[in-house]
C-alpha cells in the first residue's frame, strides 16, 4: 500500500512539479498528513520556498566568485590589520525616492485588507553616489537631473573627488595602499575609467560579476536606509540629501566596522558554498 502511494505521489509530481501536498492529497483522496509523511520519510523530499536571485549562475561564474572572494578577503584582511578598514573605500550608486510607504501594520484579526496604495509621486527620485570606509561616510554626491551615468561622469564627479578626500591624502602621506571597491556597472568598467584609475594611487579591489550579495552597499547600506525612511516624504532634493547625510553620519564607527566584518563573513560563506549566492 505504501509503495502504491509513493508511486502515485511521484506520478503527480511528474505531471505537476509544483503540486502541493494538499493538492496531491485531494487528488489521491487521502489525508494531507499521509502525503507529507511519505514526502519526508519514504521519498526523502522536502518543500522549499523560491527566493529571488540576481542571476542564474553557471559553473564558470561560480568559480569566478570563489576566486574573487579569496582576492577580496586577502585585501580586506590587510585593510583590517593595518588600520581597521580606514584605507579602503567601497561605494555605489542607488536611486532614492521622495516618498516611502509603510510596508506593514497591525490590524484586527478579522481585517483582511492588506493592500496599500503607492503614492502618486513615487516615480520622483534622485540618484545618489556614496562611498564608505571603516570610519563611515566619506563621499556623497547627487546626480544632476538629465545627466547620464557614464564613464565621464564617474571619473569627473566621483573618482577625481575620491582622490582629493582627506583619507586618500592621509594614505599617501603615510605611504599606505588606498584600496577602492565598486561593482561592475558599465561606467565603472569602461576603458576611460580604467585608464584614469591606472594613473592614480588607488588599488582597485576586484568584484565578481552578478554579485550584489558581496557588495557592502547592496547588502548592508541602501536597503537599511530605505527601510528607515518608510513613512517619510521629502519635499525637495536638498531635504532628501540632508536626511541621507544625517542617517549616515548618525551611525557609529562600530556600525561601519560591523558592515566590513559582515562583508568578510559573506566572502567566506561564498567560498564555502562553492560560489552560490549568500543570503
């Protein structure tokens, strides 16, 4: 009897790989608990929830993620040993909206209305570029309206200013290696950008393709800010910029150190997972 149930469960899954235990139980006219028992104990299966991933990684890309993670780890550990992540800058661009709706609230048990309306001005947004080190925010810039993010913009509005930062000048005076990390956006990897960077004192930290889970801004900064801004509306670009600056400068040095430590943890995890995405 048990073998027959196993056979029918497997057949149902072959017909519909996404069939639930309840659906199969209804078709076979048996208890849901019987189906789940066979899944776990007889067939050795488990139910998994899908999760969003940035890219379907192939074996070559996973190998690159492992290799690059080892390279980043080596540089991060040097930065930690020398000066607690002071002489390493990591950053990125992100869109920030002028209005952030709440995503949750407490309701009565019999209240089934969980819908929310996106504000009409949600499309109003500004692109901000930020760079951080172990001490905190070191650089922030607003992209002017109507200007495109390209290599010229990245060189003129970002890299040249990062060169002039006090922390960069301090590294030069102390003859320390100043490391610079960002992802593989087209403007970041363009020939113009690479040629300019080769003439600076920066040591470029590599970043594997399709890997926002290994970029400090993506996993540790931007999402945190946007969650903090839930329920807030900003009247102007200046107000948004000021609140972002207040948020970043209001965080302790320990907060930023913990982000770099989390970065190291993720790199180790990526290596352990043979290049799979890190949650």
